[in-house]
């Protein structure tokens, strides 16, 4: 609480006390000195007391705003996504958008097909919708069409088709250029998929922007394609560059230059953009779930069937501010150039489809990246292609990068627990499973992780209603069932990642007491 202290025979107010109670008390303590004739200021019915409370209330609110402004002014204390975006933009770091999951489909065309089938960008497939789970859309996203000549083959035709989760938005009209510098246009659809510019010319060219000037009826049209850059700071005058800004609500805007740093679209030019939206963990669907052709009539007419024999991997939600604050300094120190193994690791983790990575210099000019996709699973050809394209402008010219799978090691845990009276066994069972699962969750483990038995005891004993715990099995997949690691810890190899061996992380064999 605030105090009025005398300094050189003068009353001094403690202005660091800025909450309602402190401000009200400070003003009341000043009354005898400032207004000695006011005697009834502590009465609730006194109008002056009401004014003091209103002033204290306003002071409390203003103090809150001051604290928020001060906190949002520093990266380490900022809480809002908007402030984090602006802080990190100063070091050239952009928060990642949601990343689409990728999968490989097995396409089967019946033998009676005699047509030429062309699969183009945007042809779509999906999982089957369920009552509480909508279908997930996947599209072929390659720049070059896939042409299948059915007449040249005998018997059923089988092809491998790489797909990515999301939806293609083709030739969206952003507006007409007014010829002024620094023009800005907002995309109509939220959830833009925006990956590293290093892979912009690879298999997935996520954003294509053109300006069209002229009259079609006069058979004269000037169409120019513009290049996406991370910043216009290094664009020359007249260079057809643009940047994308994404705000805290995932709304994306296209920004052009001012004529000195990047060109200005010609006056009257129509601006069109093709891009993709989607991404997120929801795209990491299980194997044999993408079985529906939803927007590829040429395949439907041919009686084709599709199926993903392996799970879709690499889907990730937009980057959290906690991850950005922790990860951005590492990327900044690497200067977006991969030299040391720490650089390779930091840059790989900046590619949002990658959940975990370990970089190893396997030769003087070869680096092997052991990758666990976001959410777990094995890397597929689409993810490998995207990741290699991403590193293309970041690695030394003589360095060869290889992508390898992480090796997942199952950890098996079983226990006998006692439940206190008046606690429902079914509820306790679920809480125990969740506690054990959390210890082995993908986001909580890493390569070469040491798994300690004591952590499971600690997590289970912390659950309200547990009388006792006796872990009867603690082993990896190599050991036989019922084994308990005597050392109390399981040490994994450097390229191995622990995962839960039992569904739910723990199997409860016996429960005593309770309801």
C-alpha cells in the first residue's frame, strides 16, 4: 500500500503504487494536508469520497494500459501476436503460417481405359467425412501436369501421385493498380500457405502473382509475372518484386514497391494472384483414409481409385509466439546460411513441416538430416523434395544434403495402482493414461532422450485419488514383456526418438479400492 512520507518537511506520494486501493489510500492520506476542513471523507455517503473512488478507478485503468504498453515494447515480455510479429520483423524473421500435410497416393486406373488422362494442379482428393469429423481435402500441387496414356499399356495402370492438404485459389482478382507507390491489397481468403522462399521455384510454387495491362478485344495485353521476396529492401528500381505481410489474424496482404525499392504496378493494370490456403495438424491423417476423388472428373470418368498406403505427415499449425521467441534468435545468428550443424538444425526447424531434426556431418561435404515430421511419422518423397529445395539457397555449393528417417523406439509402461475411496476408477484410469502419455508425447521428447522411471512415478502419484503406484513394466521394444529396466532409465541412440508403446502410454493391470 502507498505511504505518504515526509521529505524535507514535505509530504511525498509513492507514485509506484498504482492499483485502485493504493491510489485511493494515497489521496485520502493527502486530505488532512491539502483540505483540512474536509472531515467526512471516509463516509460512504460523502460525494467527495465517490469522486476519489472514480479517480482511483481511472488511475488503475491508465496504470494497466501503461504496463501493457511497456510490456509489449520488448520481445521478452510481449504477450500479443501482433507485437511479436513487429518485433521479429526487425531481424527479418517472419512467423510461419500453417503448413500442409503431404501424402503419396496410389492411383489405380482400370484396364479398359483408353484415354489420355492429364492430372493438373488443383485436382483434389479427400478423406471421407464423418459425423464429428469433416473431410480433409488434398490436392496435386505440382507445377507440371502428369500425363497418363492409357492406350500405351495393358492391364490396370498404377501411378504414384504426390498430394498436399489445402485448397488452390486460382486467379483471384485483387484489384486495379492506381499507379501510386506502396500499394497494398488484402487476399480474400484467410489461412495462406506461405513457405520458405528458397522453395518458391520448386515442386510447390505457392504464390503466383501477375499484372495484366491492355484490352483483350484489341488483341493487345501485357502480362507480367512478379517475384515474391522476403523484403523490398534489396529490390532495385523497376524490379517486379512484391512481399507478403500476414497479420495476427492470419490475414495476408500483397505489398508492392515505391518505384525506388521495387517497381510500381502500371496504372490500370489488373492484379491477379494464385495461392493456396489450408495447413495444420488436421492434415496428418492415418493410412488408407484418402480414398475419395472430389475434383478430378477425368479420373472419376475413367473409374480410377486412390488410396494413401502410408499416413500423411508434416502438417503443422501456425507458429506460436512462444516458439518464435525461442527459435528466432537461432535463425538470426545463422544469418539464414547453413555452416555449422547448429545452423542446419535451426534452419530445418524453421521449416514448419519438420517437428524434430538432428544434423550430422557424415563427410567433409555431406550433411545428413535425421528428420521426424511434425506430429511424428516417417518422411515421404514430397517432404524430402520440399526440404531439399528449401536448403538450396542456404547450403554451401559443394555441400550435399541427405534426408533420413528418425528411428522411433517404443517405450512400454504398465502399473498397478490403488485408488482412494470415493474416487471413480474409470476416471482415475484415464487420468493416469493421460499423465503417462504426456511424458512420451511427441512435443515433449527429442532425439537420444533418456526416459526415467522416476518421472512416471512422479506423474502418476501427483494425480488426486491415487493411493499407491507400483510400476510393473518399464522397457523399450527390444526387451521382453514384463521387464523393468534396473537402472531406472532407458537410454536411446542418438538418432532414435521415444514413442508410447501402449495406447494411452500406460496399461493399468489392477486397481484396488475406489468406486
